[in-house]
C-alpha cells in the first residue's frame, strides 16, 4: 500500500501541512464538509507531478479517485490535477463519468472552476459531441452542474485554445443561461463572454446587443468589461 502513488501524494502533502494557513483557506473557499491542510497550489502541483509522471493513463483513475475520497480540500485539488492529465490522454467517457460524480459533491467554486474549465474543457476540445451532455447539465437543478456546463467554453475562449470556428458554439451555449439569476451561473457566463471578447470583440458586442433584454444585470456587466 505504501507504494501506491495516491498514498505517496497524500503523505507528501501532509508533510507540508500548515494548519494556520488551513484555517484561512477554509474561510476563503467556504467548502463545507472538507478538511484542510493549508497548502498552496504549487505544493499540490509538485506533489502530483512527482508521484504520477511515470504512470500510464489507465493507472490514473485509481489515483485520482483515492485522492478525491479522502475528503481533504487539497487532496481534491490533487485529484483534479490528475484528472487534467487523464482528460488529455485517457478515455473520454470514463473521464466524464468520474467528473460527473464529483460535481454532485462539489460545493465551492475553488474546486468547480479547475474541474469545469481545464478538465471538461480539454474533453470538449477532444470530442465535440460532449456538448450533448453539457446541454443536459445546463438544465440541472444543481447550480454547480449548470456552472460546469458553462466553464468548458471558457477553456475554448482562452488564447491558447480558441479558434474562430468556436465562437458560434460558445455563444450558443451561453444563451440558455443569460437570465439565470443564480450568482455562480451568471458570473460564469460573464466570465466566458468577457474572455471571448478578447478574441472576437465584434461577435460578443453584437451578441450582447441582441440579447440585452434577457440578460441579468450581472451577465450584462461582467460580459462587457473588456469591450470599448
């Protein structure tokens, strides 16, 4: 058991625990039901990289599910780190299934955002047909799942990944959420549109004008911040 990479990641992180910092992090991320170690992101990234870089893709699910089930905030971030690698080179349907099960347990933006953006976003780049699943998520009663249906399009909007042909898909995916008054949903929509406006300002400006009447004030404000 001591040779298991998930256990090694856990022990590495525990050695660096700072419980004074843990209290500050818990107040900031407000994730109920989790314990905290007080680690920063580079410490988590380094622990994951050190103990998983030699693993094959098929070995990663066991590691990330072990880390997630520990019920520790930093261990869940480590699990998401592993998922980023698996989403890039592992089985797409398996990745999405695991992510979907995790979404049911997420109650903080600090876990949802890397999970929805980098992980699901990577899967969406690999397989456009996943948009069918995202459209189902968009109708969920769980606002975290609705946020998870939006964040992959942030991944498609950033400079490194954006292509001109993505713009129409991104805007179409935002439209069902424009009137959603849940803060974490509206904030995500505004974030995506604001990022997209850096790549294609004319399309975003036109989209805002055409849909202004259905947008919440939050979406209208956040989406237009980078537009002149």
